[in-house]
C-alpha cells in the first residue's frame, strides 16, 4: 500500500493563510490602512529591540570606556612628566629635605604639625583649606623631593555660624526695638572646604 505523498509546504501555508486572506479582503480600506500601520509599528519595535538597541548600548559602553582610558592615559602621562622633571632636578640630602618640608608645613599655619619617624614624615592637619593642601603637596614634591605614601583626610566640621545681627534700634520712644531679619544663607564655596587628618611622606635617603 502506497503512502500518500506529503503535502507541499506552499500548499500548507496557503491553507493556513486562507482565513487571514479572507478577513483581509473583507476589511474596508481604512481598516486595511490601520492594520498596515500597526504591523509596521510592531516590525519597527522588533527591529529596534533585536538589532538597534543592543548595538547602541554597546556603542555607548565603548565610548565610556574610551573616555576612561583617555583620562587614565592623560594621568599617566602627567605623572611620567612629573617624574622626569623631578629626576632632572639635583638630589638633596635628608636634612635639606626636612628643612624645606618644615618650612612648607609652617606656611600652612598652626593647624599643621610635622613629626618625623624613621624614613617617614607624618603631617597632621586640622582645618586646613583644601586648596592650601593641594598647593602644599605640589611644593613638597618639588622643593623637598618627598612623595605621599598614605593619606587619611576627612572634611572638617562646618565652621560656626556668624553671630546673629543685633536688633535695630526703634526710632519711637517706648517702642521695643525690632529684630533684624536673618541673614541669607551663603552657599559654601571651595574656600570653605577644610581637611582634617594625616599625610605620610617618604623622605629622601640620607
């Protein structure tokens, strides 16, 4: 007994699509137009979700990574240039480095103290402006040939608020003086940022 020949795929597809084709032909032109728009929107969303969105996310990640690598490269080049500049300068002895370092610490004010322990100099800071600390570090590297090996800094508590304004005297006798309006709050600036903590520096060899 012969087995029936398999139905071609095109015939099966035609049979499955027949109800949809009949429904399409029964639609009005407006319904066909709206259906076409809906199908196009779904197709665009599928293309976006499957192809375009992952590619854009990958491109954004690549750009972020490139910016990070560029920043790291610039930092390494700056450090390399600084190391070359320091290497080109004449070496100084330990005593000269300590004198230069002590002078720079004294210039920071009474909030900075230096203690020497072996091959390390420990700088204790209390309420030193952040800009002064940054400038001092650059001077210490250049003048005393020292480099920080450890830093533990925290932001100092906010300074005490300015005293309240005195009450305005009354121009009429027998009338109590009126209090002056409170002063407007001032937005903190970089000059208001101060550091507490310690910085450990490696001293030149004796």
